[in-house]
């Protein structure tokens, strides 16, 4: 296991496959809070990054594939251009390319049953039809033609679904990159005659290429061999029936394959969907579970190798560090509403109506509290502590308040106790037993003058009141 290369929010791991323009790697999409997802990352070769044509081709592939919404086409999730890298992020599909599956089947001298071949071809035709019908964001047809349909560009998953990949050289109406040198792009063994001679390519060109693929699935052999003779063989037309090499192929299936391989485009199926419908009527496709079981049987060793690499990547390569976990926790706490971190105050109990004597008692309690507060302030200035005040007997105590903590200074604690009129708890000694400094010592002052004698009492004269 090599250390992954991080580009943006993606980790690039081991290589899965490689081609002339790019390589495909295991990848991981890394997100917040430990989110991670396995993806497939198509990476443009380093020596091609400085050539604008290849970068434009890869970007065009991503743009076109993003407009095709079909389960038989591998979706493009993202495009990244950073750190001298150009990446196309795609959905990871656990499976194998059709070319490797046919090679493995050929090595063990086996054949593909017509129902499985029909299922794979129908799935690929459905993906091609979705590409042919794709539109732009404005709703105008894109007129996409794949131009490179081959077993290398058809992926069959263990879920039994065939998917079309690699729209790198696809023809479309609004491509950013166009070929101006007249070169032919694609694999000659799967090109239609009009594509080889440089004529107009249409959706029927892809139908021809898929018919070559179907012929090879049924026979587990190559239809056209050798580079020198391929062009002449394609232009002359195909005459060999699949049933010559695969006796289980019915005659009606032979007819469908040969119609798709017609030299003149007008003699082929008009759409990929039309050919898929014909296949479904003649050879009902196998269930997806049957196709998946065939993939597991033929490519079991390769799939186990990929699964081991993927398990190692998912179990250790993306494990978050302690610092990352602490940061995620901090971000999670910070994203919570601010009221959660504030202590909720207690609601005051509603005041019930009381009789007049109770109000008098409360008023006297308030007056006593004010007097004690004044004495506490005066004592605080002199620096001597005050004895705790006893609640008056006539005071009606209200709802008990929380006991003040020991951190509050004694004068304030006495003030709170007097105002709230809370009876002393069992853990505290009675006020009379609490140590205190006693009354402040008296200071000597000037001698007091005696009060004058009271005036003599006189009789009350009612006549003096007017």
C-alpha cells in the first residue's frame, strides 16, 4: 500500500487500469465529520497536462457524461483541476471490463450463454440510447455519438448491470475540442465503414460497433484480427455468422447481429433502442443475479484482489487523526444553537392572591430586610461581620431559593438569607451558636446634656378650639 496523494478533497490510491491518455485509480472522497466515499478517479497522464487538446478532451468527456442520466452509464461526480492535476471523479463500480471477462472465458475455453450475452448487449444499448438522446442545459439535443464502443469501454458489475464508460472521443454538437487534422479516433476493429473512410458518423455508427461486440460475446473470439487486414475486412463487410462458432446461438439471433453489422448504415437498426427491443423478443435476457454470478465465476481472482486493496484503503488510509477528530468535534459544537451553552434560569413561581394580613407580613419582612441591608452595609464599612438575622415570626416564607454558595462573602450571604427569609438548614448551626464579633465597641464622646423637664399638664378647654 502506497501513501495516497491528496488533491483537493480527494485521495488518489492504487491504479486500476491505464490507457493512452489517462489512468484510472481507486479514490476516496473526503468530507467533514469523517465522511468518506470510494470513487474511481480518471487521471490525465502528467506528460499530457501541458497539451491543451488532451485536457479539453477530458473535460469534454466529463461534461457530456454528466448530461447522461441512465443506470447503464457510469456517472461523473466531479472534475478537479488543482496541484498540476486534472481529475475526473466517477462512481466506483465493483466489476470488470467486458474485454477482461471475455479473455478469461476464452482461456478456460468456455462460452457465454445467449441469455447472458443478450442481457449485456441490451444494457449497453440502453446506455448508448440515453447518450444519443441527451440534451444540453437549454434542452437542445447534443447529438452524442460515442465513436469508441468496444469491450474495453463496457463495464459489467457484480450487480449484473452493464455500463458504458469513456466518452473521451465522443462526437457532440457543443464540444469544446474538435479534431481539425482529419485523424480517425477509435479502435479500427470496432469502427463502422463510414467512420473508417471519414464519413458522417451517427447513432447507427454506435449500433454497428455494439453489434461487433455482441458477435464477440457470443463466440469469445475476435471478429477482425490484425491491423493490416482490419480496414479491408470492414469495408468488404462481415459474412461469418456467430452460430458458426457457437452452436447454441439461434438463427434469429444471427439475423439480429448481421443486421447491426450491415455495411450500409441505412440497413441497420435506426436506433440502439430498436436493436435492444429486437434482442429482448428473440432472446429474453438473463436476470441480473445470473449475470452477476457469471462475473463472479469468471473474474473471481481479479475481484478478490480489488476487494483486498479496497478493504485496506477503507480501513486505514482515511482514518482521521486525533487532531482531525478534535477539530470535527469543535466544529460540531460551534454549529449548535448558541442558547444551548447558556444556563437556563429558573422561572419564578406565580404569586397567588393572599389576604391582607399576609401582605402586611410581607411588607414587614421587606422592611426588615431593608434594615438588615443597611446595617450590613454599615458593618461592611467598619469591617466587622454581622450576625445572621432571624426571620420575623409574622413573615410568611415564600418558595425557598437556592442556598448561596460558599464563595459569596459573609455580608452578602447574610443579606440574601434575611431577604429570602429561608429557615436555617439542618447542616448549619442555629444563629445563636454561630461565632461573631458581637456589637462594635463604643467610642468615648462628649457628655450628654440632661433633657429639660416636661411642661406641667394643663386642662383642655374645648372653647379654645374653633
